[in-house]
C-alpha cells in the first residue's frame, strides 16, 4: 500500500493511454504509479460528493436555450471548477424563478421546495 503525503507530478503517457502520478510517501520515498486513462471516471465516481440540502455551490456562469421541441428550455449551470449540470425546464418554471429573484419570495408561504 502506498500512503501518499505529497503530490510531486502528474504526466500523460506519450501514447495518451495512461496517466503517471509521482508521489512522496510517508517515509519520504518517491513512488510512481501508472493508471489507464479509462479508469479516471471510475476514480472520480468513487469520490464522495456533498449533494445534500446543506451543499451550496458557487455559480460561475449559466446559459439557457430552447430544446428541440421549441417549447421547453434547457438551463445549464457551471461552477468555477468547470463542472456543469443541465436541466430541462418549462417556461412557467423560469417565470417562477424570475418572480422569486425579483420579489424575494414565491408567495407560497410554505417550506416545500419543488425540483
């Protein structure tokens, strides 16, 4: 087992099929590991992500376009880290968000959140 203490470098292999990671372990030794690129998504998926109601993420940018059906909209939100998520919306949902942004309340008077 490698118990890494410090990241020394990350390099893509010449043939772009593997990533090489150099670390310093707890005993001070330099250790390298090469992993296939195709494993990266599996590694990222294994990372815990805070997605509970207490999680608040900074919005860097957003975009909105019409979907192919000409009626619905697609809203894409992006974080400063480059992560993005897109939602299909009905025009009335966007109108509701605009009302809350303008007047500060949905007027519903309840703690119910509709997603």
